[in-house]
């Protein structure tokens, strides 16, 4: 009989004031809080299968500015994604300007990436990525009113 493989924590993600819940990203998955009925549509291929760290609670209970801390502890690099509702046409003023755009990370092309696709007020979702080497901690700040979170994938 072969020995059982041990599963080790490859990536740790923490938030400055909220607990997180892991969700595998796929088309139609819930976003962005555990008490929210919004869904994601048109995910870019790079996000499929990534682990999304949804904030526990609702948009109201998570409306303060904060930060995610990501630590890669495995043997290879991981890709960290910052995902958030954006307002490319400035229809909502500063409501959806939470700072991920200012991270200077690589922008992921995602023209059809939408939140709440079954509602008349479809809003666009932006996605940015960067690589994180093992043994390194990364702090990712965000502004108040975040409608998104961090996701992580191998490589």
C-alpha cells in the first residue's frame, strides 16, 4: 500500500478586518461576499480554477478600507489576482474606485467580465495579476466599498 500524501498549505491569505472563505472560480460563481447573491460572468481564462478569497459578511459589513496579506509558502511561484468591480464609464462616481488599478500590476484582458449579469445594472469587473515567489509576503491594500477580493493560482 502506498503511503498517503500530506497536504500542506501552499498559500495563506488574510484580511485586515474580515474573515475569508475560499471559493473555486468558475463561470457563475458567487461574488463578492458570503452574504451576497451577485455572480460573476465572463471570467478570463487565467482565473478559471483559481482560489478566490471571498470576504465573510455583506458589502455593508465590509465597507472600510483594508488590506489583504498573501504569503506563498510552497516550492514554486504563485499568481496573485486582484479582482474588483470597476466603473470604466464613471457612471457611479468614486464608488468603485478602490485602488487595485493603482497597484501597477499587469492588467488581465477581460472585456466581458461582469458582476450581477442577470440584473439590469451590469457592472464591469477588473482583474490584475502579479507573480509571488515562495517565502514572500505581499500586502495588497484596497479602499472602502470593495466589491471583489484576491484570488490565487499555481504558477
